[in-house]
């Protein structure tokens, strides 16, 4: 290996091509898609039902309801739990904004509670501090597929009479105390969008163990009619967010691969963590011992410039990328910095329904949660795709970290000396 940084013209540490395209598929998907085509059952049908059963079982939940995407699944989870107008839902500000869109679509209001400093997940103490008389639910986000502290969160919820919901949009195949994510709360949502570990381009599923909740979720997805396999007991208000059998066919194939893929990601994440533990300045986020299996949608670590001669995270990432490591800096700001939460609510034509019904909308403009703001500035991420590398390639990725770490002083000057 060249000791000269690739950024300054040296040989990149990662020589093996990351040519493996995403998403992955083979003849299984092609064949099942053709089956659906010939079946002439192109809308919600047997493939969707098979996926609902298979995926619910895979995550240890009683009922699965497929839908158009993760955001819709989260809205359905809220409404299935009878969360709506006038209710507050506490959630994490370190997430894709779809978490909040789901809550807002249900008509509820979002309250942010800070993450813990050493994880990417919501801090149970911060949840407790954020509870008001209007709080009805806690929507946890299992960030990257590393489980939240579900026992403590459920205890807090029970003490205050709240419902726990799970944004498990990173949680396919992941467990807490050996039981699937998405099966712990009253209801949960998963995404199958293009970037996710199991994908059909778009798509989602809501899970619950409660049959009545499942019926209400069905209404949100299925034009106000109850669950797909039952006669409608009553009609509620709901949109059409149904999945088609084409989508379900792809997902049934993707689901067959995910166990093995998760094994690979777990091994690669462990290898990377062993390497990074040699640096004082890069610390993988803490994984709870109860997080018995992680899906590693994102591998996330804290970067401390002080331990690398003051080299900025962006400069360090630039050097890593030059070595062939597809690392990124993750979310640049907490969700509450999103313009939706920062603009004057009265001025916005498309303001969320909840806010139109309130005398005073929540004011997020002075909200500052220190841990999520620090995390937005100091994380280094590798995606699930990077974690799916062969062992040989992953060794090179680790070498790239060691190389850039050892030569960090050169990054300050930009000097190739
Ligand atoms: C992807 C994602 C969503 C939204 O899923 P869509 O399928 O894009 O609607 C919600 N929450 C998190 C944490 C996500 O990563």
C-alpha cells in the first residue's frame, strides 16, 4: 500500500471495485414479476398477502399491512393508534424528515426530544422531560437499525399513559432482546424505498400485534375500508396507499436475501469497529447490549477533530473518499431546522393540518437540542451498501481509515510532502 494519501496522488487504499450495483436482484425477481404479469392480478393480491404474513413473522409481529411507503406506514401507525388532531407525539430530531411527515399527516403535532450523546437514538430522560398534558405517543426511531432502549421507553410510556410507536424504517431483520424491531410498540412502520436494505423502489409496511389497530391501519391504506382480507365493518376516512403485487413480488425475493446480507453487514461492522477502536478520535456510536441484531442501514461514528491535528470532518472525509471509501457526513442538521419547522406557520399555504387548528403553533425556531446538533456536525457514516462489501474489500476500507488517520497532519496544509 502506498503511504502517500490518494488525495495527494498516492495509490488509493481500496483497490477492489465497488461495482456491485444497488439494488441487487437476480432471476428470482424477474421470474416472480412475470408470474404476476401472467396472473392478471396486478393490484393488491396474493403476493401482497404473502408479504404481509412473511414480513410480520420475520419481525415477530402479529399483523402486517403493506402500503405505499414508510411515511404512509408511519401515518397509518399513528392513526391506527388513534393519534390525531390535538395530540403531541414525541420523536427524535435525528432522523429522515419522513418520521415527522407521518406524524403530521395523522394530524398530530411533533415534539422533539434530544438523542443521547453517545448513540444516534432518542434519550429516554429527554423523552420524560418533553412530556406535556397533550402528549399521547412516543415515536422512537431505531437509527441505522440499532435498537432504542425499548424497556426504559416502555416504562416511561406506561407511567404516563402513552403509546409507543416505532419508526422501524431502518430495522429490517434487526432485533432487541432477540425480538424483532417493529413488534415492540403498539404499531410500527418500515420503508422499502430505493436506498433501504430491502427495496422495491418504493413501498412500506405497518406492523402491529393488535387486531383493532390493524383494522384501523387498513382503513388509512385501503380507501377507508378495513383490512384487505375482511369485509368492511365500517368505513373510515382513508386514502388509497395500496401496494401492488408487482412490488410485493420483488420484496418477497429481497426478503429471502436479507438474513445473509445482515450477517455480512454485522461482520463488516464488527471489523470496522475493531479498527476504529485504535483511534482516540473516531468512536462508533454505542450499541445497547439488548440490540441483539443490527441491520446497519447506516454505520455511524463520532469524529473528533482535536484527535486528528484539528483536521475538519469534511477534510477527513475528502481524504477517505479519495482512498475509495464511500463515507459521508450524514444529516447536516436536526429535522427541526428544516424550513417546515422554521418558517412562520401562519404564512405557509401548506402548513400541517394540526397547526391550522391551533391558536399558537409550536415554535421550533428557538429550539436547540445540544446532542443532536453536535451529532449533525461530527458523524461519519458508511451506508448499508458499503457494509455489504466482501471481506477483502472491507479490509481495504479499514486500511484506508488507518492510512488517513496516520497521515492526518498532512491534511491541514494540503501539502503533498
Ligand atoms: C426512509 C425513511 C422514512 C420514510 O420512508 P419512505 O418510504 O421514504 O416514505 C421514514 N423514516 C426513516 C428513518 C427513514 O429512513
